C-alpha cells in the first residue's frame, strides 16, 4: 500500500514561516521525526518512509501554490497511487488557528492551491487535511495575511497542532479516512487545554 501526502506551500526563503506554508511545515515535521531528507524531484521535493507496512511518500510542490495541481498529478501518476490514498495538507483561513479538519472531498473555496488541483485532476474527490490559520485581518488584506509570517505566540499555539497532524496522517494510512474523521474531527483545537 502506497500513500502520497502533499503539503502545500510556496518555495523560497521569503515564504518560509508564512501562514500559507503550514502544509510544508507539517510534512517537514514528519520527515524530521523519521530522520529522512527531502530530495529534489520533478515539480516537488520528495522523500519516503515505511510505516506499519505502508509506504508513505511526502511531497512539497516546487511549482508555487497556484500550480500545485501539476505536481500532484505528476506524482500520482509516477507512483501509481489511487486518489483515495492521496492526502493534501493545506492552510485554511476559515478555521480558527490550530483547528484541524479532515475532509473526504469538496471545492477549494478561495484557496488557489486546492482549486488548481481540482482543475488539473478534474475532480473534487480527494482527501485533504485542513489546518486552521484563522482570519484575523482587516477587510481587503487576505493576501497579506496568508502570506504573512506567524507571530511567536501563533507558532507556540501551532506546535501541538502540527504534532496532532502527524497522528491524523498515521491514522489515515492505517485506519482509513472515515474512521480517522470520526476520531479526530470532533476534537477542539490542538492547543485548547479546556477539559472535555
């Protein structure tokens, strides 16, 4: 069984640490935990590891966000991976900071990366892990907000969110999409210490 986990983001030092690059941060953290290093590949930086009999390929597109679909399609075809085994990790301004939601399909809303993937694949039927970045910005400043850097406090709040993302991805590849959604989607933000 092979799985492809695509963290969306923009390449380049000027985008490092930006809200739009949280997908990169999640897959970077998985690579760190497994002591593996990304290598340059066509349309993406990739690496892979084995987990409980599954091969997990991590990828970060080098096409920039608005052309993410080109990278996703190429690596789906290269590794012959069914669409249900592809997981896109993406920032979501419509979710509060630190909230995680796993979805089986859907439109991309205002997210250009997801919309380009939908256009290139001609399908909305692919799982995605939405990572909440919040929307605390004045009207008309969405672009500046999503391309802006996380504050120090936001980084601290996101740390448990990124750690929980790893658990969700491991569950996705071993337990399946439906079971993982049932187990994780009703949880509060990863940084919420309120007792349930």
